């Protein structure tokens, strides 16, 4: 969830009041509620629907991916409740639910995937696993195009500051080279500052690896969610 200065609380009809730092909402009788440590809270699916009026499409997908990663719900459940939803934000909820995936490890991976998808490029596969002849897991790829042997990977800052992780990354990349895979590494600035260059890199690599049916021009929707911030 993006940082906010207020906590949102839903209350039964007639009990709504104003408090500093609290955004009060009146819950409808149809609001789905569960209990956590004795406290009544909205269900994960209900929370997803409630936030469809407050979050952008990308951030709603980030939320959905996170809920699935934590085993709070499934993509299928989110699609079902979104399809039955008729309130405000229903259109965003339905679209976001269909873009939620299982196996996403981090919010930045969700954002990277959404950048690619909203530009009209083929959606990379999430959580692709490479196994040996005995079925043992050799590697797991966050975002990839297996048929093209192309891996698009988000690298957090910790990989550059952890020497042990750095060593493992070097060995892994050498193994990828032996297998004929092409690795594209994406950093935070590549998403938040120059998403345009990131998309150009993805498109170029897709072409180099022989992808078919690529768009002649990138779809402009990505610009609504990923503004370009050129250096002054």
C-alpha cells in the first residue's frame, strides 16, 4: 500500500464520527467481514474492492499480488468478487483482478510487469522454474519469456551491498550464459525515473530473441502510471 497520512476505518451506519488522522466510512450491510485477533476487519477480497476507488490500477494489482503471495486469497477469488461487484471502482477492480498473478515475490516485480503490460508488450511469465532431468529445481525466474530464453529481473539495492549475494549473482549469470539465456537487469530508477528507456530495452531484446507479433508502437497507457523523470 502507498503511504498515507490517514487510517481508513469503516463503521456501521449511524456510528460515523470525525477524528484526527482517521478517514471514516459507512459500511454497507453487504460488507464482507472476518475477525482477526478479536477485531472485526474486512475480508481480503472486500478490502481489494474497497480500495478500487482509492488506488490506481497498478497499485491495486500490487495489492492483489501481495494478498495472493501471503495466501490471503487467490486470483480466482478476486476475479469472482470483482465480477459480482457493482459499486464505485468496479471497472478498475475487474481489470486489476484479471492482472493479479500467483508467485510474485515483491511489489517492484508487480510494477515492472505492469509497466510491460500497459505498454502493450507480451506479458512475461511469473515464477518460471527450470528443473534438471530428475525434476530438481535448478533456477527460478521472477519474470521471463521462456520460449525466447529471455529473463527480465528486478534487482534491489541489497544485491549491490551484499558481497555474498553478489557472488551468487555472478555464478548464476555465468550459468545463464551457458544455457543460452539473455538477462536484462532492472533497477528502481529504471521504473521510477526512466521507464521509457526500460521499455525500449525490453522491446529491443524481444526483437533480438525472435519474438513475433510485437506492436509497431508502444501503447501510451503506461505513461499514466509511470511518469518519466529526466535528470535536470
